[in-house]
């Protein structure tokens, strides 16, 4: 067997679909590289494929089945909210990039929430106590979670009304101007940006509303399945989102951009490539041919000269396309938005998706409760009487 093999050979040997292969890659079970002869094609380490094939042949015992339900290749929770198909993201069957070309965040939320009437994320109350950004957002949610009402025994449209208020408060905390305008316009007013910039922020946030069953969505669904309040569900999801391997990946890209500004793209890229370190923000296991969300967003503006040179050279030398984190940080740099604006836009937009997952989960009566598989010291026998 060759050291590296193409996708069709992997699918044949493992008897799986391409989506399953991407999931193996995302869980570090299968190493991937760009084909040096065909840059748009990926190759997969044959030894990893052989290991996965042996595990499949070992059979699916009860504990193996339980483990794979949580960590395996196929989704373990049914959802009608979003899905991936042939390298594209869809919200309830609609192409997310096409939707983002014109839809407001409010319209995207109405679609995901299944709301019967238009939604309004306007919120008039300003942020108090001198807090702003993450501190204000998480503090406000924590206070609401401590006093919030359970979601059980409450009808959907009442929960949707509460959800509108939560999104509106989050937007204010992250810098949106209080008021009743659509969210992208309130952010533009809060950050003193033009209507042109507001349109680009609108597109970015619609592209970020949901991304199937992410770890933050799973966390929010677990919280909702236990009957916790909506602010508790959103807070749980956003705390997961705040990790650098998830929604705060933009923080790594921002630091990368800062290094490029100080040292130049040649030195920064050379350091990463010579050290064997992956460049933050390049490549995405779900989009082997490039993240369509990033392509759509980067097509709306010209990145700063330094960032543009960096993206071009990094793409050429790695064969990996920039993902949405690079595009979002490039947008922030282009308009000179506040330092943490990328996370603020991401978290505000994704709170809508988290709420959609919570509302969907409430229709399922069971509590999400995975079982542990004990691998510790042997259990001591009980002493005889």
C-alpha cells in the first residue's frame, strides 16, 4: 500500500462516505496532506487507514458502539437546522452563502428558529458598570442564568421572545449601539462604521449563525435537555465557543496578523513552516476544497496590503485556503474595528444558532446523558461481613 492514498481509495478500504473520512480527520484519527501534483486534491496516510480498517473488523461491542455514538464519525443527534453537502453549508436546506448575500441576521434567525413572524433583536438598554465585550456579555448572561426560568412547560413563541432579548443584550455588550435597528446597523453605529461596512458585517454574521453539531451546540443542547433556562443554555454554549479551538480561533489569527505587521510575512510563514506548525486559519476539515464562507466574505472587500500578501503567500506555500477565521479577522483589520470585534460578531451571530439548537432539543423528552467507560484501577471487592 502506498504511503498516501486518495479519497476514493480510503472510502473503498473503509466502506464509508467522504463525510466520514472528513470526520476521522477532524478527530485526528486520519492524517491528511495536499497532493503535490494536484493541489486541489487531498491525500490520506495509508497507515492510519489500515489502523481504522483493523478496528472496524474487530467488531462493534456494546462499549464500542456507545463510544462511537458520542465520538464516532456519524452525527448522534438528529437536527433539521444545518448540514454540509459537497463542500457547502446549508441552513434548513438553503445554501448559507446564497442566503448571506441578502438576508439580515433577523431573517436568518427566523428561518432557523422556525418563527412564524419577523424577529427583532433591538435592545434599548446600554451596558452598565463600565463593562464591555466578553466581560459584559458573560456577566450579563450569568446573572440572567442565576435567576432565569426553566424552559420546561413554556410554549415556543414565548421562548422565542426571550431569545430575542438575549441576542439583543449580547449585541449591546459586544459594542452594538442600543436601539431598534437590525443588528448589523447597530454594530456599525456602535463602532462608527459606514453603511458599506455594515453590509459586510451583516454577511459575515449570517455566515456564522450555525455550523451543524459543533461542540458549543452540543453543550447548549445538553443544557437544554436538562430543562435549564435559556440564558443558562446560551452561556454554556458561549463558554465552549470561547475556546481557541472553536469560536476564538480568530484570536490566534489576530495574533498571527500582528506578527506579520511587525516581522513581515516571510519571517512569520518561514517560522511556522520550518517548525512544522500549522498556520492558524488555513484549511478546514469540512471544506477540503476551501471554506466557501471565507471565499464569499473575502470577495466583498480588499484586505489590507500586508494581510493580502500574507494570505496569498501562505496559500501558495501550504496549498491550504483561508477559512472563515482569516476572513473575519481580515474584515476587522480592513475596517479597523475593535480588537475583539471578530469574537463579538461571531458570538452574537452564533448565539442565534445555539438558541435554535436549544429550541429544537426541547422537542425531545430525553435528557442527553452519555455513559462513562471506566478505565481506572480495578474496583476493590467489598469486604465480607
